[in-house]
């Protein structure tokens, strides 16, 4: 057994639960005055990933959405594992297939050294280790394919860009930016799952993903899969993104940020009060 095998077990289990069981809401949490649900499946998946962390990364601090310990990751001095046990919870709840899990390991210097994204409903498990990206079947098949991400230079009108779904977090900026994407790109997508979108960039189905006011558990895998060959920038400053940034563009296009600036995409922090 290795970590890929253990993750496959979890992904198949989650797929069976999705197909055969009615989702059970354990509790609600309020974020920006909006209700968000925590499902029994969230906790089930988290407990499984905690066991994986104990097995493969026993000396790392665990950061997870449902552990609610992601607000100040700078206080952790050693290596960390950032996990999202069920990204796209509301998709899962309503029977939509765009949901998955992520598990990313950062060294003490905060370099992403290992990462996994699992999308069981489309039979995808993507792994990053030793600076190599591999695509696996999340099912019982053992197929493995190496992925090479190449940077691109594509005009905006030919790009497909994915966007946040939580407009309530930053409504003025987000609505303006989204409308600009609608008017200037080939098309836009809102999947409701950050890890789904990161995976789509990695396998070449999306050009980019934009986040406003997100948290580290949503974007952690991007620092593994895209930092070396893609592009991660702070949305407002244009600087290389860090783990403490909450508004980020992830892309493989080296010209995207400048193209967005050219159409008036909001890239500077503005105080609306």
C-alpha cells in the first residue's frame, strides 16, 4: 500500500456514498452572514485523511477546513498538511458531480512538496510528488499517465476561465470582474469546486481560475501543481501569490494578468466604506 492506494480507497468510498446514500447535514456554519453546510461526509472524509496524514506525514501539522485552524497558518513553524476533505459540499448535497478532495504537503519553508486532488465522479486522481505530476484512475484500474504543464500565451477572447461561486464575500469587485470576463473571454465557468477547477487547469481543460477572498484549503493544491510551470498571482498586486493571499489568479497563461489589467479587471484593493 502507498498513499495513492489509500486515497483510491477513500475516493471509491465517497463515490459509493454519493451514489447510494442521502446526504446528511450535521451542522451549519455562518460565513459572511450566509449559511454553509457541513455534511456527515465532510467529517467522514476528514477522519480518513487524518489517518493518512498520521501514516505518511506524522510530523506535519494538519490544517483543515473542518478543523477550523486555517486562519493563521504562519503560527505553524514546521511542515504542514493542508487538506480539504470535501470541496464542493453544496454540489455534493444537491447531487452534482463537481466535488472532490485535496491533500497538500508544505515544507517548513512553505514549498509545496506533495499534493493530491481526487475527483471520484469523473475517475480522476492527480498526484504531485518530486516535481512530477501524474494522472491516475481513481477507481480500481492502475493506469498512470505523466502530465507536463506548458505555459501558454493565448488571447483573452479564446480563453475559458473559471470563477468563484461565493459572490457574497466581495460582491462589488466580484460582479464587476465577472462581467468583464463574460464580455471579453471565450466563455466562463462556475463549477462550485476549487479543486475541480485546479484539476481542469492541470489536465488542460481550463485556462485559469480566479478567487476572491478564499481560504488556504481551497487553493493549496495550486501551489503544488501550478507554481513551477504555471502562474499564481495575487489578484490585486500582481505579485507572486503566497499562502497567506486570499485573492489569486491561477493560470498557465503567462500573459493573462496583463490582459486582465488591460480590460479594467479590478486588480487593486479599494475601500468601499
